[in-house]
């Protein structure tokens, strides 16, 4: 089933509280959404201004319990990871400024992962903001990442555009979030720039910014 819900300038993410989160220009918007009917049920309202997005990939993530993370700023290779309370007050900064890409909150909201221009992925403890793990294995930009519903696995995606130009070997990788061990690599041609897990954890979908192809992978069997 394919249905146009609304125009937007980025991918959209479903918030389990019954909202669609999406970008309109550089504003992060929230709009009430009926998942069973696939219909909007109210007007869109702005949540945050000046949210960064790259190649249409949204720079925000939401956990199953409604905790929101996002990246802001214009210098995409000099971003600072920071924690704010629900009133928008800065609690603390985490790590050093760097080229962070897509953030992803663990399903329980206790950890956050962020991909980078340098091919690494970092995982932090949400409180007190301590870095737990650096995952290395890609050679260039990691465009998107996705937690499994149980939080035990993290998938990463590289596209066919990198900081060096065209990458002829895009890939998906799966990692253990406790040890950083690489569990699986998928190389199937095309480009991988956006990822999302099915709620039951049995499948993962991948898409590319400049392609109409959507690939759905069966976890454990690694075929489309």
C-alpha cells in the first residue's frame, strides 16, 4: 500500500503517541496521525526551529516512550551533541563537536546513537551523557542508522555518495550494541541512505534519496 499523506522536505517518522514528525523547511513539525486509517487528524504545529537535515535525511529521532533527539545548526561537520530538558534548558554537552549525521534513540530512550561523516557510529548513555561505545567499520559517510525494537542491534547504511565522490560499494551493516561487534554485512548494489525497522523486528526497509526503489530485508535470512 502506498499513499501520499502530505508534502514534506524530509523523510517522516511516526511517533507512537499518534504523531507524524517531519521537516518543513528547517522546522521540525508534528501532526496528529491515525495509523490505522493512514489519515492526518489535526493541523501541524512546529516543535523546534533550525533543525539540520542532509540530503533529505531527517536529523531527528524519537523513542518508543516519546523522547525526542535532533541535530541543529548549519555547519554539518561541526555539530555538538547536547542534552536538553523538556523546557529547552541545556543540561550538558557530550563529546566534542564533529560531523554527526542521523541520531537514533534506543527504544527505551536510555541511549542515543549517532552516525558520522568519518564512518564511525557513537553510542551514548542518555544520562549522564557518557560515551559508551564507538563503532568502526565503514570507510566513509554513514547516512542513517536504526535500532532494533529490542535495542540489542543497530543497523548502519552507506550510500553511493561519499566525501570522496562516488562510492561503488554501498552496504548495510548490523552491530551488537553492547560490544560493537559486526554481525552482518549486506552488499546488494544500489544505495542505502534511509533505514527503518518493522515493529516486530523481523524486517528492515532501506531506501535512497534519489531512487524510487524501496527494499525490504528479512532479518536473519538477509535477503530482499
